[in-house]
C-alpha cells in the first residue's frame, strides 16, 4: 500500500461526501414533484408523454397499483429488448454485420438489463450491433435506474406521509410521474454533460464500424468503435455496469485514464449517496440520512482496506519466481493497484458491476470483499434506489431487534413497525440467500454447472458462487472465467436476476403501502433514537449478522480455501 | 385486478415506445452529432497517423510489440494478443497452474535477455483488457539495455527518452505509453 493510494481513496470519499447534499437536494425536488429550471425545456416533453399515454401524473397509486404498473412497464421493455436482440441481423445500425442473438442469450440479456443487473454472458464487440447497444440496452440503463429511484421514493413516502387524506389513504405516489421526472430532469441532462466529458477524454462516439490498421510493428489490428460514450455515461450513473466492450471499464476506450476512472467511480455512488440525504429530508430530519450514510461508509471503508491490502501484498506464488510488487494480473497499468481495488469495492457495494480490472484474477481475499458486498444485498450505498430501499429493510429489522431488547413497540422515523412490516422485510431479505445458495449448490453438483468454471479447485467453486451472487443481487460483475453463455447458466442466472429484483421489490412496496396508511407518532422520551452512534453500530451489526452470516460456509469453501492454498503454495 | 391490469397496459406500451425513441435513438444520435462536431479526433478513436497519413493505431488503445528493437508491451489475453475485437483478461486465479507456468516461462525469457533483479509485476502479467497501452516506468527501464544494444544507441540516451515519456497524473499511477515511446524511439537520431 502506498501513501498515494490512500490519498486517492480519501479524496474519493471526500468528494463523494461533498456531493451527497447537492445531489440529494435535487432528488428531493423530484421526489416532491417541484418545478426545476429544466422544466422550461423538458416540461413539454413530460406533458406530451403523459397525454399520449393517458396518464394523470397527480393520481395517487396505492402499493398494489404502483407495483402493477411498474411490472407492466418492465415486461413491455423486456419484450422490446428481446425482439431487437433476436432481430438485429435484419435491422439497420449494424456495420459489422452481426447475426441475431441466440434465444437463450437474448432471454438472459433482456432480463439482465431490465433488472439493472447488466450481467453479460456475451462479448459486446463481437455480439451486439450499434442499434442493439442503443435501442435494446442503453434505454434499460436509464429506465431500470429510474425505476429503482422511483421505488425508493415510494418507500420514502410510506415513511413520510403524515395524515393522508381519506381518499388517497395508503397512496405512495404515481409510478409514471416518478419514472418520467427522474429520467427527464436528472438522468438525461446529467448524461448529456457526462457523455461529452468522456468523449473529450478519449471515449469514442460514432456510428462507424471498426477501423482496420497496420501497427507500427507491421501487425494487423482492427479497432471496434461505436456510440460508446453515450452508453458509458448512463452505465455508471445508473449503476448498470453493462460494458460496450467485453473488458468493460478496463477497456481503454471505455475508461482511458486516471481522471475518467475517478469520475466513473464517483458517478456510481453519487445518486445512491444523495438518496440518503433525500430520505432524511423527506422524513423531516436530515440526521436520519446521515446515520444511514455513516453506517454505509463504515462497511465501505472496511472493504476497501481489505481488498487494497491484499492486492498490494500481491501473489506469493509469483514472488517466488522473482516477480515483485502487487497483484497486477488482470489490472491495467494506468490504474494500478489502488484505483483497481477501490473500483472493485465501489462497483459491488453499489449494484453497478462495471469493472476496471478482472476480479477473477484478484487475490482470494481481495476478491472475497466484492463477493461479500453483494451478499449483504448491496446496501452499502447500493444501486440507485435499490441500495437505500434495501438498507431501509435492514433498518426495520434493526429497530425490531432493538425493540425486542428493551421490550417496546419498535418505531422508525415516526412510524410504528409491527408484525406485518417485519415479516415482509424478512421475506424480502430471505430471497437473496435462497436464490444464491440454492442455485449455486445445484450448479456445483450437476454436469451442466460443472462445465462452467475456467479455474480448478476452490476457485472454480468461487466462480459459480460469484455468478449467482452477482445475478441475484443484480450486480452484473463476474469472475469472468466462468463460461456462462450456455442454456444452463443463461437460464438459471436469468431466473436469479428476476427473483433478486422483483421478489424484493414487491414485499418492499407492500411495506411502503402499509406504512403510508399509518399515523405519524412523534418521537417521545421512550423512543429509541435512530440518529446516534448506537444505532449506526446496531445497523452495521444487523447487516453483518443477518446479511452476511448465511453466506459464511460458502465463503469458507471458496475464497478462504483458495487463500489457504495460495499461502501454502498449492497450485490447482 | 383484471381491470387494473388493462389500465396498466396502455401506459406501459405507449411509454415503452416513447422512451425507446427518446433514450434509444434521439439521445445517442444527438450525442454522436455533438461529439463529432466538438471532438472529432477523440470521437473517432483518437487515431494516430504517420507522416503519410497512414493510421498506425490509437493513442488510447494498446498494440502488440514483440520485436527486440521496440519496447515490448505486456502479455495480453485478448485473442492471440492485443486483438481489439476480443478484449479480455486471462481470468486465471492466483493459484492457477496455468498462471504459474506462463509466468515462469516469461521470467526465464527476460532472464535470458539479461534482465537482473526483481521483475516489475506488470512485465509478466496480462492486463484486464488485453489492450493495455502502458508500462510502468520500471518495466520500461528494465528493457533499456536490450533496446539500446539492438539499435546500437547509447543506453543513457534511451533511458533519458523513457524518463521523458513518463506521465504522472494527479490521481493515477506513473506510466509510459508504449506506442508513443516507440515512435519517439524511431525518431531518435543515431
């Protein structure tokens, strides 16, 4: 580890914290449906969309209706993507003349992008036409992100509603208004600026195909180009993570230097961190948001420290051969150890899944942190929207546990937490271990599953475990040695992604509806304060115990066994 | 529920079409137009040309250098090496036998060329993209004696050239762009 490395990490945290309030404030304006300066330009677009689709943006929806409309929209988008991918061979915008995507891969990819996972069983430059990248994939990067933020807004309203009027009792907002406003007034304008920054730094943005050239040494090279920057911007900002190229943000065309790398990491976290402030403001006490962010930062910095330490220590098996320095296999020189370690923790703490280094080649414990981050449910800042609503599920359990200890009815930010909310929160949290451990176990014993891993021994098991963790947690990063473009993995990973997204969302919305119908009770002398260090500590504990403990045996079989083999010098 | 579902269908279908046009077509096409107008060289891949206008590569993406007279780039897992149509890392685990064998063979080759002392890690490891354009300063300096010998130039001049080419960004690692370095090497008067 170097001083310069820690300087980078601390600069990152400092800039992130400075961004939290301005981003949160902007999000709060959208949460409230306030007019922003951008309405002057985009207001007519917003109203036009509502008119054509027959939407009344002011109509409050109960949780069932909100969920139904959200699901209907997502299914429609899923079908569009599937159709475009299957038909890309006969559609325009295909300068490389790529064939249609096979059914199992189109199925997997359509679910993957709809659920904000962006797991990629394919190599972008060899599989996707320009039209597919734009029309089938970029659109999801916006709308799955907007949906995540909308869902967080819905849950915030559940907590924040004071005395709802009789006719809209239990209303949690309007899904269409939320998604349209978030897209038009936040994601789209931010991406316009971000795209131009990326292009200025060296990311291509063109409709041309590959450039064929002869290198200085006389070899042939074919450089694929495309509308990369416009997709890259929303890929990071929306915590999507699906790369234009196979190597994702390790590819020099996606991430050409230290500055783009820094901005990419920030843009993964910016909205998720901002939403903690928005939550605090929505429930009328910004200290509530600060407590959440504090708990997130404790978990985040612990992860960074472990991964950076392990990657900087390097691979003893290579040191024995006369090589010095950290673990550079799978890493780019322009990023080095610190920026690669930091990126890997950021991308898995959030549900982004973009990578600037190949996680499969990380040291066993360096790679354990990304895996564990996802298994916690990506609540450390987390995906846009998904992070904070996942985190609030843990907060509900934390006040429940605190309530059990002192023998009082638990409450959180003025709403009583009762049996219904706790049951639903447990239901949502239990989806992840069921999907991950169940499907990993199945793939570890059946021949279709065992055909996948590239590496032998415990690391091969880690590859399978990582794939299902990444899919169910809607992350999308990979231990990419796994050959996942098979009907078995495409199918099961698709199922895991769908479960991990919508089987968490529906109980979460049910909680939002149930909370919205409750009357606000102001904090009394007997209330457990949820803004202090005690609550932060309790939250971290609950997340580690409930989120993490379930997975410890699987981590022992994979990364921990791998680590022991490495220090003993045992190859496999 | 049945009536609710019907009421959800129209907005779902219409909004899918509207957003597809806005986000899937208008946004990327508008960005392409603006980017092409403002930053044409960057938007088209930062292509590097020789004096005759022939494209030699991209200033951003790495290319293979295997000859003795040039500074060599890192091992690459992209296709048969620096294949930009197949960007990829090796994905080998630290404990993989294949990684240990590959590294041992590479170390032996560098030793055969007279490189002494501990080898910089990037010299014998494959990058994440397989298209890494850079070397660490140490990995470039380790190659100075060979390059100088093959070219018949004083090693001190080659070393000075490497040091000139080192970039040190504020938030990044010190590195040398290999294509730029080798072009500068070709331009060095005898």
